[in-house]
C-alpha cells in the first residue's frame, strides 16, 4: 500500500482557511470572483464606489492565495418606526464553484456569513437590521443556515406610457451632478415630508446625499433624476428617478408629499413617453402594492424575497414582517 498517496488523498482541501474582513488590496481577487460567478465585469471604480464607503463591509475567505468566498454588505441609514437607525444590505454573496460542497460548519459560505453577521448586525453591532433581495432558492439556503427568515416579497408593476392619454402635471426639472447643489434643499424638504408617512414602517433614507451617491455618482449605470415642481408656487411635489432601457423605463425611486402616487406615477409615464419608450415598470414591496395600482397597472409577483436577520440578537423577524418600503433603487444591482 502506498501510504504517501493515501495521505494526500485524505487531506482536507479546505484546511487552513483564512476568514477575515476584506481590505483594499483584495479588490482584484473580489472582482475576478465576481466575473467568474456572475459573468459580468466589476470595474475597480465600481468596487471603490460600493466598498470604500465608511458604512460598507465585506468578509473574504482564502485558501492560500485563492479567494473562495465573499460576503458583502452596503450599510444605509433607515427610519425604523419613526426613529433613525442603520441597516446593512447584504450584497455580492459569492462562493467559488470548487468550494461549494463542504459540510455546513466548514463551508466557506457559512464561515463568511457567520463572521459577517455576528460582527456587523444586531443590538451589539453597528447595524441594527440586515436585509437583501435574494431569490427563493437563495432564501431557502439562508434559512437552513440560520441566517435569515422571510418577512415579505417584492412585486413588479407595469404601466402603459402612451403620451396621448397624459397631460403634463407640473414643471419637470432635471437634476444632474452639475446643478445638484442648487436642488439639495428641495430634495431634503421632500424627504422630510415623505419619511413622516412611515411612522409604523421601515424605510431607507432617500435624502439628497443618497440621491447623489446612488444615482448621480454611479460608476457604471446611467439614471435620470427629476424634481417635479408646482407650476405656480414652484414648490417640489415629487422626486423621480428613472433608468431608461431598451424599450421602456424602470422607475427606480420616488419621493413624494403623500402616498397618493397617482400624479407622480403619471408624471413618470409622461417622461417615459417623451423619451420614446412605451412602458414604465417598477418594483415595490408587497405591503404597498395597492398604492402603486394606479390606472391600468399590471401586477405580478417577483421571485425576490425580503429577509430579516436571525443569526444575531436583534429585533425579531416577526416585528419586521410587511414593514419595509422598497423600490428598485434599494437594490445594489438595478
């Protein structure tokens, strides 16, 4: 019997894993794994936009010089039932295909998620809550590992943007990186009004700073930001963010003075039509689907779950059920 071969065959390929928080020098390895998993490029500038923010975190798992897993998060300020708090959006969950078959306690995915959540989320950490937008399949895995429980679902809404049936409901003012400073006060005043509509809910803060970072400074996607103003009094009535696509537009975000969204959505339809697109689409958390069901809206369930962290001491998932206000702009990938 060849004992040396037997010893080599029985050696655990996942021994001596290094699990730690990511540092700037990990960017190249993270971007390479991102390309391998998602078949999509993440530029260095995009990595910096996402992960060099003070509130962002990531855990990496290495075997020697090989990156086996990555568990990322983008922190955000939230309003939790009327009070300011912080939450972590879980993003860029990646495991090298060659490392996906380990047992739970040795799995690179489990080790990265456990370290990330226990160090980041809950009563004793910097972020009280955690959320994300996993598929049904990914949600099932997170439940089995004891990381998350479902507390809601995302819905898709679509409208015809035919211009012939719409009239211009106000003055439309494009907001760009060049004129941003002139509109900060209007955006913040709209946000202050909007957040007051969610005293018993949970909403991510969408003030002027968020708009600048999320949309106007995005390194790889193009968005159009509009302030809608009353024609007579020139006061802002809505903030709309649209992403124009091949045949339609995606309504990424809206901030309004009330939860009667009819006028804001009609304005978004008008802008969509003016840009030569036929359909306007958006997402919302199922809790709020009724207020998005304006004229001729078409609705369907998405295979996208809203989760709550169960891995660390913190507010229970039961207290978060059907509480979140989410739109496409709350994701990191749309």
